[in-house]
């Protein structure tokens, strides 16, 4: 069974940093590209970042470019999102999602709240 | 960047009725790389349809997708109580810009 479990969310002050993790199981992790998607409270879905299976290709949404860094550890079936210079508008539930054709499996999400 | 506009914003129907949800793209979506997701309160989105018309694994056949180019439709042939949720379309043809529509809320009338 495919499972994705996010962790690392919490309350952080504006300008602070946070590192999210996504633990994957039930599939060959390194064979799939992965994404982070976020959802602000009461709002829609926003794609954040993409990483290929080999980490050779990485993309970011303009809203996070230069502040967030995606990475992965295929040996330990883990995906990460390092978030720096956080802003109030980064407050959201962050989901990791496996990519086959598109986002076929999602984790349950971890809440990031940026507030003083 | 492709912008997806979903309509209506809210759809009020009764169980047993047919639901038709629309997704319009600001430019043609290449190779019909259009997906639909369902999201219930407090849950992660679930993939329903990909490639505009292919059902994802385990999705009941009352869900169907159609369309091409800039106009796409999700149809639920006969609504079940568990189908009342928010539905999002997403394009992935212009990867890696995986843009989403703003969502359609399907509520019980």
C-alpha cells in the first residue's frame, strides 16, 4: 500500500525557517518524481515544487523561488522541503504527492503557520 | 502560465441527480493533460480522472471526464451522498507548472 506521511509543520515567526519531511512507503520511491502542493486555510490548491526521481530536475513556483529548496533521499525513501524567509502568506497545509501521470497519491498534509 | 477557470463555484443538487462541472483553460491544454480531484473536508485530494477521460484506480464508473483543448467537463452520473465535496481540475501538460482551478463546491440541496 502506498503511504506518504508528512511531518515538520508548526508555528514559525515571519522570516523564520522550517523543514518539512515526507516519508514514503509501499512503492519504489526513486522511480517516481515527487511534488509539494499547499493549501491555505479555506483556499484552493497551489503547486509548490517538483523534483525528479534522480533529483536531476527541480522546479519551483514563482511564489517560493529563492526561498524554498526541495530535496530527496532515495536511500531512505524521504522527500524534504526546506522553507526559509517564511511569510504570512506561506501559511497552509503542505502535502507531498507522488507523480505517475499526475499526482496519484497524496499524504495527509502538515500545517505550517507563519505568525508572530 | 495556463489559468483554469471552474464553473459553477457552487453546485447544489440532490442525491440521485446528475452533476456537470466545467473547467475552462486560458490556452489549449497539451495532449489533454487534464486531471480532476475530489477533496472532502479535512482530507487530502484524491485523483479521480487523468488524461481528461481516464478514471484513476478504484474510481466508480459514475465519474466520467470529457473534453479537449480548452474545455473540459467532469460528470457524475448519479450522485451518491459521499460525492458531495470540492472538485478541482488541474493541468499538467505544461509541466512543471501544475496549475489548479479554483474549485467547485458540490453541496447537498
